[in-house]
C-alpha cells in the first residue's frame, strides 16, 4: 500500500516550481570584496557608536518604524506617508510586485539588469517581458516604449543599471511613466550616490512613479538590510497593506538617523570611489581590456571565453570579482566593484597578473 505521506506531499504553486534557484556566491569572502557592489570599507563611525549603545532591554521591544520613516522622509523632502522603509530594496521590490501584479499582467524590464526583479516577478503569476539591451548595453528606451501594452503593470528600471553601469535619462523615464499610466514605474536608485541624478524630486507629482533607494551601497550598511520606497500616498497605502510592519529591525532603525546625519562620511566615501574608478578605468585601458562606461561603483569588463579562469586567478590573488556571463547578453563579462584607491591598486596588480597568465598560456582570452 502506498504511504500516504509520499502521495500527499505539499506542493508549491506551479510558478514557484518553475522558478530558477538563485544562490548568490557569498561563501568565504575573506578577501577584497569587489563582487557585490557593497561599500568595501566600513560604515560611518557614528553608526558604530549607535550600535554599541543599544541596550539589551531595547531588543525586547518590537521595532517602531514610523518615527524613523518621518526622519527619512524629511531628509528626502517628502511627507512621511510617501515613504516606506523596507528590509533592503529587495523587500521593496518583492512587496511592490506582490501589491501590483496579478495573473496575466506583464512586468517590463530591460535586461541585463538586477537579478531579483526576475526572481520576484516569477514568484507572482505575472509574465516577465524582458527587453534585451544591445552590445553597448545602453538603456534600450525605444524598445521598452514599444513593448508597453495595456497589460504592463510594473516597469522596473535600475538607474544606474547593474551589471552594465548604464543610465536612463530623466526624460526617458518620464516618457515611460506617461506612456504607461496603468503601470507602476519603479526607478531603483540603489547606486544614486555615485551618479547624483534622481527622480526623487518628482515623487508625489507623478501618479505612477515609485523610487527605491538602498543603504547597502554608499552608506555601507548592507548587513543591516535597509531600503526604502517612495511614491504617491495613494500607491504607498496599498504597498503598506502588504508590507510587514516589523520587517525593518530595531538595530537598523536606530542606525538610520546617524547614517543620514553623517554626510561628511558619505561624501568622503563617494568621492574616494569616484577617484578610484577613474584610476581603475585608466588601468583597464592600459591593459587593453574593453569596459563599459560606468556611472556607479562598479565597472563591467570584457574578459572573453576564459572568464571563469580569470575570476579564479583573481580570487587566488585575494580579489573577489563577479562573473556575469550568465546574464543575458553578458557572456565573457565580469563585473568589478570599485573600492578605495588603495584597494583598486591591489586589484590592478591582480588583474594585470591574471591577464599575463592567461595571455602567456596563448590563444584568445
Ligand atoms: N537594486 C539594485 C539595482 C542592486 O544592484 C541591488 C544590490 N546589488 C539592490 C537593489 C539590493 O539592495 P538591498 O541590499 O537594499 O536589498
């Protein structure tokens, strides 16, 4: 007789069964971390001091997000009801998709782009409409405009984009928002501080614009998991129905105000990275490595068929970089995060040695 426990097992939704597994290569990262576009150094010392002062008693209480949301909103020049803090931008994307995507809806995105858009979209019953960028990896604006249909309910744009480093202009984003009034236009400004341009000033003036920001990059708080969504009150009200009231923990909430206040630290880190990027790009050009223009804290480079060996050689030299070959249109391409100038000197030495080894072994890279 068949065992009921084997015939009657819980099964996930069909869409979940079809989902690809996503395992970011995070294991054993005791090296120079140029693989996840994080801050490569440390967070503000003021955040460190705040953490040290948190009492054991404070941890017994559920986190209260509203006062911190009000502080963040004021910092951005917005009303508190327009801003929701999230457990990283990843939760913001997840909750936004859960709020707005129904069966048969379409979520439109240029590719290659940030992996989690597709992951969370494929967990809904909506259809992913991916618009491939050309070899230059520039924002495929015309093709995105042409791909909008009455079923388009979310348009997800990372600006600047990862892994390409390319950007969409303000005009292009506004035209997308106007062409698809039935869709939420998510402008993910995770790398805003390295770029400097934003649509945050338009939040609340366009009925379908939602902007996301993270504290994982320039602020150096990836481990705390802090992000935010900013949009018109009418849309944010729906988002808040789906969002957990406790998903941003009390340590993260305590650290946010001092992180925002320490603009000197933020400005120093961003300036350091931009100076390091200029030097690193010059080193790539000197080494004859093709690179894509970057407005962010990373650069995508062309290594070619031996990309996997290159990544291993870099790791052997103590430098972690990220193979993006599995991203659509990125075969042979590797993404390298920009850290400080001193760190990038180490990266240049490792890169030149790795290229010399691959070239000495003959053949094309
Ligand atoms: N958006 C983009 C474009 C990213 O590259 C990343 C991180 N790699 C995220 C969002 C995730 O941010 P968070 O750490 O806040 O979840």
